[in-house]
C-alpha cells in the first residue's frame, strides 16, 4: 500500500539501507523507525476495525426496500437479518409498529368466513382446515339452510352431510367432526356454543386456533389465531423463531397488549393472503417493506409485484359472499356463490 512505500523510502533515504544503519548506531533511527512502524500498525488496525464495524452494522430496513415501494428502479436483494442481539425493547417497538402500519393498510380486516352466529362460525372454522375460506363460504349456505342448529346437525344422515361438504375436501372426516361437535353441544352445553377456551377445545375437531377464532369474533374475547399465514409472517419478521403453534402464540402474545390480539391476527393473516405470499411475496408492492428483515425474498420490481397481489388489493373479489359493509365501502367485492360462472 502507499503507506508502506512511503515509509520504506523515508527509512532508506538517498543512501538506501546505509542511512538506516547509521541512524540505528546512534539510537535515533530505532526510535523514529519504531514510531513510524507503530503508527502504520495502529492506522492499519483502525482501518480493519472500521471495516469490521461496517460489515456488522445491522440493516433491518434497507434503503432499496423503500426505493422499491416508491417506484424507483428496484434491485433484487435480501436485507440483512436483524442482529441476534436485538434488545427486547427494540423487538417490541418494531413488532407494534408493523401492526400499526397493517391496521392502516387493512382498516376493514375481519374474519373471512361468513357466519351469522357462534355456531355457524364454529362449524365454518372447522371446515376451513386445509381449504380456502372462499370454498367454505360457498359450501356453508346449503349446510346451514338444511341444518340451522346443533340439534339439526347432530341427528343428520352422515351421507347427506358428506355430499354437501364434498367441495371442502376431506368431507368424510369433516362430516364426522361437525356432527360430533353438534352432538357435544347438545349433550353438554344445552345446544349453545361455550364461551370458554377449556370447553371449546374439548369439542371434536376443535383446537386452540379454532377456539380463538370463535372467542375473538363471536364473544369478543382476545385471542391469537396461529394459522399458516400467521406462522409464516411472524417468522419472516423475526418476531419469533418458534415453529410450534402454541409456543408461537405465547411469544407473540407477550409482544402485544392482550386487547390487540384478535385484530393483530386479522392484520397479519390478511397481509399474508394478499401480499406476503408463501412462495412469492410481492415485496415491491409491500407498504411495510422498509420494516421487513425478509425484504427481497420475493419480487422487488414494483410493476411485477403488483401483478402478484390478491383479492381486493389486486382488484379481485374477496373470500366472503356476504362481507361487512366497511369492506365493500373500501372497494372490496363479494365472492361469487358456488357454481357461479367466472
């Protein structure tokens, strides 16, 4: 490097190595040369330390993410992961800010299953396993028209229920579950859906996820719904590294006030269905890209990313045949009934 060449010339002088030798004999050269070498080593060490510091500097919200959202020329890049030493306070602040942003993006977020009472929501949620809410919404009108109460469904002919539920997939197992939970409601709860977690999870086909959907949306009791979308996004955002739903529920619940849990679930799930997809996230069209440590895993070009948007964000119908008025006022379109053309 230039520093070393300059030092060498200074040490040798016009007489080459002889001047350095004479200086050494007088004791002065050692001090000068030693001082210069120490200065060079100190400067080199400082440069190395600076480079290491730059390399280790955490980048959570890359500038390229912001540029992509604003429409500037996008470059595919993966943002650096948040530092493993991120403080608890920083994590809580980041998580809550993302939720606030999502609340502004989806002010009309709601359960995407059609229901008129707690029994309908319970049955619809059980049916939604391994299929879309849209398919469930297209199927349940016929089911509830024929079996409007737990008493009716509990004594139904299994083969007839199976035929109605066939479009939902796994129709035999789902028939067994909804008829079984209907019998349990009649025998143990007077035909009413219980409003306690410990009672709900004892019903056939009902786990914690289903129970929290019912508690949060039919009874107004806070709960976190850990479905596949929720699991995917909270790990992408580095809110948790857990993979077990119960552990995810516990860790995420600790980041937010209990009163936020139900709406938080809606916000995260809606974002996962519309923008932050499993296989190809629409990073270039994501409003929270500057806050996302996983930016770049999907399409970063704004125009290409827009084509990946789903439901109302992409100008398409939603999942509910009878969505809330707030959703329709925001430009959302109701889903078509089963068998409708297009």
